C-alpha cells in the first residue's frame, strides 16, 4: 500500500506548526518586531491555517472562523511576544 497519497489529518496539521515554526522563532527573543514583520508573520500563519482547513481566500471566511475551525487558541505573534517578555525579564534580573 502506498502511504504517500494518504490525507493528513487535522490533528497532525495542528502539530506541524508548533513543532517546526516555533523552533525557528525560538531566537525571536532579541528581534525587533516591526509592524511590517508582524503583519507578514500573521498573514503567513493565517495562510497556513486556511490551507490546513481546506478553505480558500475566495470563500471569504474570516480569520476568526478559520481559527475556530482549526481550534487555534493563540496566534504566533503572541508566542513571540511572550518569549520577548521572558527575555526582557531575564535581562532586567541580570543587572540586579
């Protein structure tokens, strides 16, 4: 049996983002996140979730609805900001 053509299940799609992209953003603690970069990260993340849900932009499904379909509780920029705040707290304690 050829396993190459089997569809990826929703649970597997949900695990791809945390396991790969968040490892890439692990060094984001020292980045300067400008508005343009934040918009690009949000757009890329929503493109991933939209494709994982099997919806196209032409269907005009809102981002909130896509997050509901895919059961996404946090966006990637929230994760990055949390990492940055932890790093900032570490640096502040380092000088004490």
